C-alpha cells in the first residue's frame, strides 16, 4: 500500500472540515490516500489546502509562510504568488481532488462532491449504471452534507439533493432511487403527504427513511404506517444510521 499523502488544512468552516475529513477517509484504499496533517504526523505535509477567506489562514501565511517543498492550493480570491493552484467559491470539489491527484496518481474513481456549496446541486444527475443512487431531501445544507457523507462511506457515492418537496418529486419522477432520506420538515409541503406521494409514484424509490424531531415513540409507528422503512430521530445517531445502511 502506498504511503499516505499528508495535507495541511488551514481555515475553512466546521462543516467544510467535516466533509474534508470524510473525503480523506474515503480515499483510503484508493490510488492516493490523503490524511490530515497534524504536528505529531509521522511525515511532513506534502500539500497545504488554505482557505484564503479565513483570517487565520492569511495570518498563518504572513507569519510562517509555506515551505517551498509544499504545494499550496488556495481557495478564495487573490491567491499568493507561491500558490500552485487556486480555486474560487462556489467550488466544484472534484476539480480540487483531481488537481491533488495529478501530483500523485490517477484520478480517483469515487464521487467526492460532498456538497460544500450553500444549496443542493442543481446540475443534471451524473449517470450511474449501478442503480444504487440515493436522494437526500432536507432544507438544512449541513444535514444534507452529513447524510451524504454517511451514504458515501457506506458505498452509496451517487447521491442527489433536494431542499423542497417539489424538487424531490421532480427528481424521483426522472429516475429510480434505491433510497430516499426524507426530512419531514419541508417548506412547501407536509412531509407526511410527500411520503405518501413518493410511495404511490410509478417510480417509487426502493426505500424511504424519514428523519424528524418528533416524538421518538409515535413517529416510528406513523412512519411505518405511511410506507417508510425506517424513522431516524434528530440529532442523528451514527450507530443507528450505520446499522441501517449495512442492511440496505
């Protein structure tokens, strides 16, 4: 197995860092394995991924600079002269990963687009011959990101997103889904009504799991009666989600 490539990450929001950590875990076993660099890492950082819009990042760059041996990838406006590559928001993160891979090996086969941007992806769904595509329906970008990362870790790397009931129905009518993760708190329609519509659609998904903050005693029973195969209480229990995904 090839030695991991350590990446120093400076700046970025908590949500972005969570997704980056997931990206690094997903790369294990791939042609290039990335790991987050820390002071006690067994090897120096080979790459520096810097959020140019972060005060912390700019201060670090001004005070300590970047080792010339470290390739600098800059995210944000006004990249410094020593930046090897630069990207501006909103980012298409597979392009960043492809730039990283160009230094160390062939492009990764996994879809690393974990939804860093503020809203759901509005591009046409990427073709997937495996038939194992999932859909996350949720108004919260952070929750969509978390669930998409958990799905990717379980092997469901083709995942679409919808923030409204209307978008969810349009996607379900356009193609089959093995799983829909449906949050019941939607702005344009009652979640229970949408669940019934999804189950009655000619292109009904293989399974629908609902997510809710409602009573953990009553919601699961109502969910089963409405046609859902599982009910996940929020905040999410990673162990419960992992167990369900292993059975999917």
